[in-house]
C-alpha cells in the first residue's frame, strides 16, 4: 500500500456558463480516463462541481489542465492528502443543475448569494449571541458532525429548502444567519434562495467546512464530531484541537460513535452510524431482518 500523502483528493466547483456542456462532459470523461483519476464530476450549463482522487502527479496534471481552460483558470481546489484512491471509478455526468434545487426563480450565485466569511470571520460570528447558524446539508451529515448550536433542517432533499425556509424561518428574516456546507457549493444556492425569499442578513462559510478545518488559526474550533464526505473515506476530521467532541450516536445502541457504514444487505444499503461493539455484533447489518435477507442470498449464491 502507498504511504500517506502519495495520493490526493481534490474538491472544487465553479459557477460559470459552459457552452455545449453535454459535449464537454463527454470530453472531460475521456480526459479523466486517460489521466486515470477517479471520482465524481458533475457538469451543467451553469458550471462544474467535482471531487476526484489520484496520485500527486495526476492531480497536478488535472489542476494544470483545468487552469489552462479560460472558464476555470481561477477555480479554487481544496486538497487533502490520503494514502490511496478515495473512489473506485470515474464518473463525469451532465446535469441540469449542479445542486438540484428546482427553484421557481432563476438563481445565479455570481450575482446573488450570501456574504462570504473567511474561516476566521466565521469563527468570530459563531461566538456572537445574535446569530442563527443554519446547516445547509442533509440530516445524516448533520448527525455525524456540525457547528455548535447549528439548526438541523429536517429535509429529505436539498430542493425542499425553499419550502422549509418559509415554514420554519420566516420570523428570522432580519436576523444575521450563518450558513455552511461541506465545500461551499450548496450554500451558494441556499443563500441565493434566502435572499430571494426576503432574508436580509445572510452569510456563508467561504470554502465550506473542509477549508475551515485546515485554517491554521481557527483549527476547526466550535465544530463538533466529524465531517461527512462523499467518497470512500466517508468522514474527515475538522476540529484539530483538544476541544473536539463526538456527537454521532450508534444506530443500534445510541452510544457515542463516528463510524458510518452501509448495511451489508445489498437490497438495503442503509447508511448508519455504529459503535465498534454493534458493528461486530450486527455483522454490518442495520437490522436482524436485513441480516436474514443477506444470509439467505449468500446461501443461494
């Protein structure tokens, strides 16, 4: 196995009009396959959003290739060192939206989005008594880790945010609201929606949670738990101080835990947090029913 740091994970996005985005997606897939990087990249008429892994040399070549394109010459790459590929395959797909929202008003994050705060500024705002902290991610991501005192929206999909805001946040339209997500892209859209809905004092964490965790001055303070990521690593550490706490709860016994696994039953694959004891006791299944199904499949295989 390669040593830690032989591979890197790139996280990036940019909202920019992409001419003939469907054709570009096919060309980009061919380039990624030739380069032998792996990951998940979405390309839309409104821009690009990607996470990929590769060797240091491969990722350097990828960054150079993207910066040679006038559309992406100033795109910011968030870089994590790792010891192996964080993906099993490469996917490059065309989508109508980089973040599925289906909002009834046009949104361009380059012209309408919340005020960006650096990690240091965000950390200062977190300590104010007058701010509301809103998580811009899904519930299962929040359950593994979140900023202290953040609101957990009870949503099944990101596109439910406009309705949720109308039902739950209308009384706070004039209060300062901090938003955050993994890499920043969801808050670009979320804060645009909020401004369109009449919220007046909206902020977003520039670079997202992963950038906050790498800031040498902040060191991830006021983040509790771990940060869910959409690759084989599943989670990464954000709070790099001795103030870090565990907020995740085991799906089976409710004990503090931070390990996310998929149910071993191929027909279920429920993603859930488990402690070490329950992971062993339940053999990677989320329930006795799923274990019975899994054993039956193995028996007839």
